[in-house]
């Protein structure tokens, strides 16, 4: 491997998505002596990164990109050129769940990764450090090594696992001050040298030494899957308790507060909700389930499966609550959906619980009117046309019929969405939903006017005083 200190280090990141874009922007900001080029096969995405309208919404991202773009941060579709020139190649391509063939519905689809690796092998003329930034199944580095070494001669590749722990909505904050940076490498002298190079040339510029963890490759790969599984498990745990709260008169916020005060448990990630979404939790747990099954560990696989099953149950429980509260049918009734993104401060709708809730309501012939400050009509149309997950028929497509789409409107204002509605569902915890003029909303809704708060963002008592019938997750119901 080259002696980096003697020349300007060049980084190329393959994949300009939610991870590749922000991560590389922060590396460019913190390491002005490094040239960072983010490449992608999607021209519209790269064009957007080079414009004033970045392809993703993330607080603080615009400022970081503005400062570095054109200085030492570049976005390009010239994938091969920049890969060939790079010393360190981050691969941050998507690794979705396989939709067909062996492991369909659970295993990670590594076709994007494999084609990136084959391309690296094709164009490389110098030694490379190849960094797994995408979340991948444990042992992926072994496969990548085979592809690289069998397809090129005389080039030394060191594969590192450097999974990304940022959360959408707080990506820049998380990247500036990560809880930890994890780097896994081969335990050979060259592997150790590569780990050191990534640590010293890149992360040491702003991450304190004690927050940079180095491990073997398999620990790093598995830690990412385990971390997401643990986070999702906390949500499913509190959601499971929320169902019991509703049945018994306990209040899930009080229970979560009391439980979280135990320092062994801690208060974070204990908010009951309509369910978790996002492109990672479900995909990574499915991946973990598949890996357990492949390794002859069906009991462990079943344990993690339950995390997803409870999440599905929570979403269907919410839909059932809406329908049963509204006199057992929503047919022909207008329901406002406030929030479609899977969480606040992002426009990302991948695996958002809103998709399943809308499917459920459309199935009972509701008219739905959707408002989200960051989600476009095109996105919603695409999301509602895609299938939903089903254990028995993994990832089969259940397109919303064209007739059903006539039941959907997308508007740009919460007041417009709720005008004339029989009920409103809050599905994303956007701050602006806390301060809406609920009296005005009430006045313009059909009566009785229902609020179904899937994120526990509104004060149910205040809304009841106005006259709403309110359902909050895991809280006592109206008398
Ligand atoms: P994304 O879909 O937003 O971005 C992936 C990009 O890779 C796309 O723009 C795609 O066009 C590009 N791409 C695919 N194949 C390519 C190729 N051969 N050459 C060049 N470009 C190619 O995905 P993302 O959300 O950024 O996630 C990327 C990875 O990071 C996934 O493995 C994901 O699990 C992981 N991850 C995501 C998050 C998150 O919050 N989104 C957090 C941590 C880890």
C-alpha cells in the first residue's frame, strides 16, 4: 500500500445516497487535504448533488456541501475514472432485501455490491483500500476479496468494514460527533496497516481516539446488523407494552419513563409509536434472520423475527383502531394523514409505516388526504403502488389498484388535508404537528372528529377539551 503521507489522498465513494452523500461531505469538510469524489450511476442523483436542490433533505447538509463542493468535494457519474484514481474506495451502494430466488424476502441483495467490486477490479491499476460502508451480511468481505483478487493481477486490495451508524434526520450531527467509528480489518500486517491508514488519514481528523474502535472484519460487519436489531427491538418492546397499556389503563409514557430511569436500561428509543420504518431496521433484521437460518440457528432466527412481527402487529393494530373507532367502517370517509416520512426531519419514505396504514385504510375504501412537509406526490404514488411485506409471501407485490389511487390526494398544508375530514392520523412526529391550530382543524372537520396520534406528539387532554375523540398509542382511551 502507498505511503499516504507523501501525497494527497484521494477518496472515491461509490453510491451518492443517504449515506454516501452526507458521509463524504463531512469527510471533505473535516479533511481539507483529501480529495473526495462521490460517484453514482444515477445521473439525476449526481445532477441534484451538483445543484442547489440536493437529492435528500437533511438538516445542516446544505451548508456542509456548499462549503466543500468544488474545493475538495466532487460529485460525478464518471465512476470508472475516479475509482481508478482513488487510494481509498468507500462502497456505499444500496443492499436491499432480495425479492426473488434463494433467500427471497430475507437475504440481502448484493448485486449492486458485486457489480461495484467487479468494476473496481476491472479499472484498478494501483493498490486500493476498499471500505464496506454499506450494511452487508457478515462474511461479505470474504466474497468481495475473492471477486477482487480473482479479477485483477498484481494489485493489493485490503478490504475494511466501516459500517455507518448515522440516523437519517440527524445525519450531520451524528457524523460530526459519532458515538463511535468502527473499523474492521484482516488481522494480517497489511490488514492492520489499512485499518491504521483509514483511522489516521481520515477519522482521526475529528473523531477522538477513544471513539474509534478497531476489530476484526467479521465483528465489524456483524456489529452493524446487531446494533440495528437492538434498536428495533427496543421499539418493538415498548410497542408490545403499549398494547398492554391500552388493555389495562396503564400509560405507556409513564411506563417507559419509569423503565428508562433504570440506568441499566436508559431512556432512549423508548417512544411508543405506530411502528418503526426506514430502509434499514426491517431489512437488516431480515438479513440477520437469514444468516441465523443459514448457520443452523433457527431459534435465534425466530427470536429476531418477532421484532418484525410485533412491528407489523403494531401497524395493523393502529389501522384496526381507526376503523373500529369510526363505527367499524371508513368507507367513503375522508381521513387526513399528517406525515408520510418514516421519521421527522427526513423526506425518506422507505418502509414508512404510513404505507401500511394507508394500504389498510384504502382497503376499507377510505378517501385519504396526505400532507408531509418533505415528501412529494410522486414519492407517495410510487410507495403506495409497491407491495408490502408478508412473511408467507415475501415481498410479493400488491399494487394499489388505479381505482384505489383515486381515493388518495396529496396536499401541501395540514389544514387543507383535514378540511372536511372525519378523522386525522398523525404518522410522523414533525415538530409542526405539535403547534397546529387544532381548534381551527376541529371547526373544519366532520363530527365527531377523531384524532389518531401514531407518534404521541399531541396532548390528548388538550385535544379532548376542544372536542376531539383522541386515540394515542398506549394511553388511556376516551371514557
Ligand atoms: P441509497 O439507495 O440512498 O444510495 C445508494 C446509491 O448507490 C444509489 O444512488 C445508487 O444509484 C447507487 N449505486 C448502486 N449501484 C451502484 C454502482 N454499481 N455504481 C455506482 N453507484 C451505484 O442507499 P443508502 O440509504 O445510502 O444506503 C446505502 C447503504 O448504507 C445500505 O447498505 C444501507 O443499509 C446502509 N445504511 C443506510 C443508512 C440510512 O440511514 N439510510 C444508515 C446506515 C447504513
